C-alpha cells in the first residue's frame, strides 16, 4: 500500500490530510485496548488514564467532525488509476506476506488424500520468491517516478535508478529461472 499511498500523496493534497488523520483510528484502537486492560496492552494506570481518555475524546471528536475516515486502499488505487498495481502488487504483497490466510499457509503442509495434514514443512518456502522480488522491483520503479515528479529530480537520476533496478531484475532472472516479471503496469511520467 505504500506505493499507492505515495502516488496519492503526490497527486492530491486532500489525500495527505486524510492519510494523516487516518492514523488517529489506529491510535484510538490502541487507547481502547489499554483502557479495557487487554492482555499485552500498555497498562492503564491511574496516572495514564486521564491522558488516554483525553486522546480517546479527541479522536472521537475528529471522527464526529468527519475528519477521520478509514482509508480503503482499493478505492484510493482506483481514484489514482492504479488498479493494475493494486490487483497485482498489493494483493500479492499483502495477502501472502502481511495477512496470512489458509491458502498462504498451505505451502507448509503436505496433505493426505483424505485432506488431513500428513506433514509440516519447517523450511522456508521459496517457490514464489522470484515473483515477489519482481513485484517489489516494479513497485520501486513506480515509486521512483513519483518521487522524481514531486521533488523535480533530474530525469538522469531516475534513469540511473531504473537502470540499476533493471540490472537487479536481470540478475534475478539468472538466479531464479523460469519466472517473468509481474504484469504490473508502470507509469513513470
């Protein structure tokens, strides 16, 4: 999501404000966890309770005023014409690497014909590593273009960075044969 948020920030001042305020939802969740005394939370003491309550009141006021809203990555990607990036890079990087589900964990098991787990594979699984690396390189290349526009960096600097990424991708093809770069649409303009 960082590449999508970077692109949106470069193109839209209103997004920068909403991005800043969206962090308040995270703060509110942490404050509520502490106030409720959940295991593993920062302890709510007599001394910290008034500060935590003040943060909670402040964030709830921002929500009531409509300043704080949850960011929906898919909607931001669509608004900034990054659906291709969302549907390839974001889904790949978040679905199997940040938010593990049963499909992403299946690679660590061997199943019997009846569907029961027969073996747990303890070694790291690298079968999709090449696709992951190509996708990361594509996100970096896209981000170079955004940073170049925002900070008005000479095109020669971006060209050199892109050249280095191209070299890394060529090396990856040699190291991990049989994989092609992701179909992420890159727009560096």
